[in-house]
C-alpha cells in the first residue's frame, strides 16, 4: 500500500505530522525553533516587547533566558514560531530582502489588517492571525 505525505501546512509536507503534545518532540524542536525566532526578530528589527507579544506575551526575563537556553517550549510557542518562519520564508520569496524584512512593520491596505500593520495584527490576534497572514502570503505566491 502506498503512503502519501501528509500536508500539515501549505507548502510543507511531512512523513508524519510532528506530535507537539509529546515532550520528546518539543525537546527536539525547541532549540532550533528559538534560534530561528531570534534570527527573524533581528532581521525584522523587532523590539523586545514585540518579540514577547509574538510568543504570546511571555515575560521579558523568560525571553532573555531563551537566548542562552531555549529549554523545552510549549506547543503554543512552537506553533507561533512555525507560523513566523513560514511568514518569513514567504516574504523572502515574494519580495526583495529589504522589503521582506520591513513588510511586517509597514502600513498595509489589505482589508485583513483593518488599518494596522501586519505585526500589530499578529500581536492582537495571536495564532489565528499568524495563520491568516501565512495563508495570505502563500496565496500571493501561488500556494507553493
């Protein structure tokens, strides 16, 4: 019997969907996820408050601890980071590097954002908003 890859998110295929409810999976993914998160926040020139908000409003001291040791992140945090990585990737496919890195903080007239920047929208709406931004960008690049 043939197996088919599971499509866990637009543009990503997994042999199996990572089970983020399992601590072993979260332990394995946490350090690289946090490293990627900090690389993105640096490229996007985000303030500490913005970075904290994107991770669900974690305390400032917790964010600073992540820089030296990510520990085991929660399912919620890993999902947020996953969406941010997808958004980052899509932006760099669609735009030049400079525009891609500014896009989240620039005014955007797309009705989705209701007059706020994509970053403000993501902070205000959390995971559902990150998912919507990701879907919007994936649609703009043809779903690849």
